[in-house]
């Protein structure tokens, strides 16, 4: 029997967003908030919440994405960036990108964008996306 490793969808999406987004200046994309992050630059964090394996080569993956940008009392720039990120992450073309582990988008698992409060000194918006994904064999 062949061992199958779940695909690292969050890492692939980080790279994809870096290629897609050239603005705003100083934007960073990663899988966690840097330890010393104080809101001084825009940040997108993609958290993989896992999911089930529905068939030998098919995985369901749920992800939570938080966009951090600008002052909390000026939410429009952050909301606009979050809406753009949502549109990129729910684009049906993702399955056709080179090296993509994404086989399809689970529309019922795509939600947002939502304003959130937190312990960061910056504006934050949150969204979820869900995919069916396949490993790189």
C-alpha cells in the first residue's frame, strides 16, 4: 500500500498570494503571525484547520484567513484587501494553476469577509475557504 501525505494547501496558497498581490507595499503572507508583529505592515495569515480524507487521494481542507492592515478606526483599506484575497482564494482557476493541490472549491465552506476584534493594534478581517485537494504524488 502506498503512503499518502495530505497536501500542504496553506503553504501553496501563501506562495500563490505572494505571486498575485504586488500591493500594498510591505505585504507579508505566511502561516502564522510573526512573534513581534505590531501592525506596522500589512499581513495575511493562512491557518490550515485540516479536514477529512474522503477517498484515498482526496482530502477536504478548511482554512481560516486573517488579513491585518492599517488602523482599526480606518477599516476600508483592510476590508478591500480582504475582499480581493477572498476573490483570489475562491477563483475556480486555482485548480488549473501549475502545482496546485486544489481539485475543487467547496462553496458551502467559503465565508466572509468579516471584521474581527483582536489583540493586534491594527484592523483585521477574517474569512474561511474550503477545498477538495490532492497530494503531489
